[in-house]
C-alpha cells in the first residue's frame, strides 16, 4: 500500500467526522431555535469587537506611516 491510500483514508474519516458534527449542530439548531438566535447574537458581538480592533489597528498604522 502506498502513502496515498493512507492519506485518503485519514482524509475521508476526518471528512465524515466533520459532516456528522455539522449535521448534529444543524439538527440541534433546528430543534432549539432559541439556541441559534443566541449564537447569532454572540457571533455578532464578537465580530463587532474584532472589527473595531482591526479598524483601530489600521488607523494606528496609517498615523504611524504619516509620521515617518
């Protein structure tokens, strides 16, 4: 057996695990819509913080570039 066979089997197993986990999360959110809404709210809050931090960093980099 070659290396390609082992890599394919490992990749296939990982893909199956990811698909099963995704299906489980999808089923959970379908059965409990309030959990989905809470998750969406939390993701929006985290994204807002990340965006603010990135914007602040870019402004700081621009101001430092203008000083040089």
